[in-house]
């Protein structure tokens, strides 16, 4: 009874995404975003059983340096796909749940858009659940805009509760920002809100609901804006790679459990066994002192992500790993991959097994290209990379959760149906006191759907006043030659 009461109180009336966006951005317009798109703007394809016909989508105009040669999403293809999926809805239910047809998120480009938010059946884990879809699609359609245009988006809410769409990272007039209770009143059930604003920027971004838990239930989509002056880095193919996390558990239950017990979903706690392992390795005194220090801080070195792969299925363009979403290339082509982390609260390490990546854009901003083997992407961030596979073989795009409890993957291949080996996951990390010194602040803003927030007046370095943390804070305050790279905490150069 008390637990239930607490749960009701804990969920409260505050939109979780709203908290996250407010925490991470000082203004109503967020500056860190993610979105994909591309030549074959290969979207994603979830397992939605009953998509609706979309508003007409125009063929994608070529973008980037050289002419693009990949498939283009035309109205005819779109209608064909819609017809095929409509047929699916008529199938008997066993067939329906067995079919996990790799649909693709539709690509919508131009200046006028009609988006309809509605509940839709989805099946990621083998069990039918209800997602919050846009135009019947999960992820929501890829929107492709052009810098300098003025876009008009009529968003109709077919849910039984208020909804909204927030354009993450887009510089818009305040009333167009889409944050209920802050910049507008939200979209009541059955009503349409028309967003209209000039597009002053270019890059990869995304959009999502800012109401309740609709983002966790799949209301997120890629947003790609082509630059007026063309791309600085040429590429032949362009793909959106939207990352997300799905759970059959209701988001209300997850938040309630986490508020009740912050390590509710941590199934990797240290045990008596690891205590004796550490004694054998480090000695009794050091191990006891280590345990006392963590205990004093009421923290845990295994506290990596609040919710892990035990609860989440990690999706890439709406597809679980088994579905193997595939992006095509011809050997020698330059392939732009627009990574967007549209997950609720998962941090990922991304690599293309066997290929170096050139990072050319971060959160919609062009950067001097940086070659990396792997990069870390936090919630709501976007990174554009260019890879150039020269061999006639398949490559796995491998996306591990930070705590190594699960992964999403995609295949980059010269022909459909090919598959590359899936690498083993890296060893599970353990937090150290130093990580908390640097990472603690990040942890509290990074969750896009975060249930807390950095406490006011709290220092950004040093999680407490213990000796170790004060030492870390002192060290961090001094300039260090190691802190030179653009994003030292995220870009891992091997
Ligand atoms: Cu956002």
C-alpha cells in the first residue's frame, strides 16, 4: 500500500523528458541533438503492425559531394510498403506476431509536413505492446529539411492524452519549441498544432515527444538538415543510424522503481565472491578500505547505467540485433553514417568492426575530421562519421551499451543478405573514484529521461568531500596536458 502510494507520488505530474531537457540546456532550445538520414536514408523499421499511409514523400534530392546513387524513397515505394504492411494487419495474429518485417521509417522531405501521433502495436521481444508512433512509424519518419527554408509541420494528436513534439537542437522561436508548460500548452487529444519556423542551421538532429513517457514508448525520429552551401566532406551514401532502447515494462513502472531504489535494475552488484577475489588480488586491508569508502559514499562501482540490457532491448533504426538492419555500399565509396542516440537513458560505445571512422560532425556542428576506432555517444547526442570500406565484404556496426549488458548492430554490406561476425562485447567496466569525480556531473544530466538532476549548487567535480574526491577535484582544476582533445570523455582514440 505504502509502496503503491509512493509510486503514485513518485511518478508525479512532471514530464520526465522535460526535466532532462531543462537540465541539459539553459535555454528552451536544446543544443545537443542527434538525427540520421541519408541517401538511402535508410531508416529503420520497427515492427509496427498497422502503419497508416503517409503524406506524400518527395524523392530525396542528392546531397553531399558526389552524386548519390543509392535507392531513393519515392511516393510509389512508400505506398507499396504501406500496402504490404496493411496486408500484414489483416493476417491472423500468430502470423502477425511472427512477422517482424524490416520496414523502413519513411523519409519526408520538403517544407510542408503532416504528422499524426497515434498508438500503434509493436512487437520487439515477441510480445505485443503499444508504441507511440508518428504516421504509423517507429522510429518516427525521417524529416529532411534544407537550411534557409521555412518549414510548416501540422502535428495531429490521436492519442487519448496530451502530446507534443520538441525539435531537439533546433533554433526556433520560443512558441515553436514544443515543450508543454514552458513554451506552449501541448497538443490536446484530437487537436492539431501547426509549427512553422525558418531553418537557420544544418546538420543531424532529432525530434521527440516532450509529454509524459511518450519518448520511451517510441515517439522519436531523425531530423536531417542539408546545408545551403553543400557539405564540406564529400560522400556517396548517407544513412541514418538511430539508436534507442525498448522495454516491454511500462516506463511509469521503471521510473517508480528507480525512485524507490536507485539500483533497482543493477544486477551486477559486487558480492562476497568478488570481495574474496579482490582480497586475493589487492590484500585484505586495501579491499576493506575500498569497500568502506564506497559504503561511506553510498555508491557502487558497478553503477554504470540505471537500466541495463537485462531490461532493455537495444534498437538500431528500430530493429533489435537479430533483425540485422543492413546498409549497402560499393567498395571504395564514402559512406556517411548519422548516429543519433534517441534512447531514453542508454549510453553507447560505437564502432564499425574493422573500419576507422572519420567524425565530421557532432551535435549538428561540423568539426575538423577526427579519425577514431570507437566513440561514445550519450543520450540525445548525434555524431556524423564517414567510413570508406574498400573490401568486398560485410562489416558489423557494433553498438555496445556502456555497461556491456547488450548491444545493437547493423551490417554494412555490398549486397543484401550478407552478414559479418559480431564481435564479443568488451569487458564490463567498473567505476573508480576518479570516474565519479569527472563523470558524476555528466551522469546527472546525460540521461535524456532522467529522474533527478544535478542538485543545485553542487560542484561539477567531486562527488563528495571525501579525501579521494577532493584530490581528484584539485587535479582536475589544474591544466593537464592530457586534456587536449575536443571531447576527451567521449572520443576514444586507440
Ligand atoms: Cu530533447
